[in-house]
């Protein structure tokens, strides 16, 4: 039995929160954040991990950034207006349909939509893995406070590379050799 802090591919969903073009202009270190998100997307695609994307008020903020949209395959995109996706009709039911208990979460902004959705997912009984180098906010203080709140709420605080190697689980396989260029 693996420790509950290990992200397991057969029990994980990658949840990407509001990585929209208008948001990129507002947040700090967006280039590094998008790079880490792309690593997660490519790895999830390769390892068969479902990806769920949310978009906050698409009419005003635009769709998912082109910097990641091209890498998304067979992805469900959920439209929302509440900061917490869990407050939208059908969101939790959609998450339940995956039949998985670990949510690996990344996106924007850490202290608003990511935090509220993540806390509500924890409240709904999911084990949440916050990928701290794949979330960002406009201000460092807000990002730090949100990461602390996630930790206090029982989330696993992790990084993209940790999650990717936990999902991969083993070296000396064809799968591992395909993952290596993603993390380098």
C-alpha cells in the first residue's frame, strides 16, 4: 500500500484551474508556471491520467491559453462563474465520474479559484495534491498564504516533478524513457 502522499496514476485526476489568456497578463512568474503545467499535461497524456480544465467567465477572460491548449487531448473543459468550481451545478458529479480519489491541482490564481475549489474538494473527501510550482498569483504574499492554507487543510504540497515521477513509479521502462525528455 502506497503512502497517501504519493500521487498514483490510477487514482489521480489532473485539475487545471483557469489558465486563461487574460490571467497570464495579471500573474507573476506565469512563464515558469505554464512550463510546469505543460510538463504535467504531457505526462498525464502519456500515462493515461484524465485531465479536467476549468474556465472562469470565458466571455470576459477568454478561453484556455494557447500556451497549453494545444497540448490538451481528450480533455473536459468545465465553464464556471463561481470562484469554487464545486459550487457550480454538476462539477462534483463530473469529478465523481472519474472514479478517482486524488486530485492533482494546478492553475491560477492560487489564492482565489485554486484555493476555493481545492478546499471544497478536500471537504468533499478528495485527497488534494497542490503542485506549488504550477500555481501562481499576482502577489507573492497571496500565493504563500494560499499554500499555507492548503497545508493546514490537509493537502499534499508537492511539485510538478515529484508528481510526474510518482505517477511514473519505475525507471528502466519505455514509459520512463518517454517521461525523461518532459522533465528535462
